[in-house]
C-alpha cells in the first residue's frame, strides 16, 4: 500500500539522515531527493500544503484586525469596536455577530 502524501512527507524528514555528503551541501537537492525517494513530486507537496485549511480566526483576532483598520469603519462601527476592545469577558452572541459582520465587510 503506497504511503499517503502527508505520511510520505513526514517520513522524508525522518530519512534525511541517510543523505549523501554532496547533497547535504545543497539543501534544495537534498529535499528533491527525499521527495523523489517516496515517489512524490513537488506538485504533490505544494498541492497538499495549498489544500490545508487556513486556521479559523477567533474573535480576538478579528477585533485586533478591525481595531487596526478602524479608520475604514463608520462612526457606529468604530465606537462598537473600541468599546468591545475594552470589554471584559466573552462577548455576547449579538456582539460576535456584529463583529463578524464588520470584519467580513470592511472595505
């Protein structure tokens, strides 16, 4: 049974100790040899990385982004973002919904 792309990529790093001295001097050649030794191509590796889902942003990350771009917001949105930045505790569902709306729709 052939290895999956991710397990093959992980095992490429595990077998890096068996590389030759000449390829150790050239990291690109070493990486190429390790990928080829598992029957993969660079396209396989890059496609796997590209298809990985981006991390989901939490409300604090969205708030930080909105605060950094507050000059793009209208006065009501700006007031809300600044008050939420001073908020202690977890925002309510309604506050989170408005923050999501602001984050997804700023210019």
